[in-house]
C-alpha cells in the first residue's frame, strides 16, 4: 500500500515536472517568447504553441466546410453564405498550414539548439 502511494506520488511529481518543461507560452506572451528563444526548450515550447494554433485553425476550417455544405442543401441556397463559409474555410486552412510550418521550423531550431 505504501509502495503504491509512493509510486503514485513520484508519478505525479514527474508529470508536473514534465508539464512545466514543455509548457506553452500564452498567446499574449508568444511575441516575447519568440524574441527571447535561445534554448531547445524555448523553441519546443514555441513549437507546441504553433501546434495548438494549427489544430485550432484546422478545427475551424472543418466547421466552416461543414456549414458551407449545409447551406448547399437549401432549395435556393444563399450563395453569399456558402461563399462566406468557403472563404473562411480556406483562410483557416491557410493559417493552419502556416502554423504547421512555424511549428516545424521551431522543432528544427530546438533540435539544433543547446539546452
């Protein structure tokens, strides 16, 4: 029983340390984080930020694509709504692609940086 509690405590501590090492900067702090990045950990955190942004943009693109398809089923579909949704879908898809590129660039910088 004591071994189980000790193992659980150590696992929790390890998870806490790991989370602190890979935490992402807040959106309001990303500019400063980018300007001051010098270590592999710094660049990994920035890469994680862009990974989250890309996932968010991809989800938005998917939602707008679904909405555009939904408007397409209307008998006299409001074309302006469809084009609006398609435009947003394309914009979010482009933003996701850019965020993925920034993510990869910072992962490469992390691989080449000293800790």
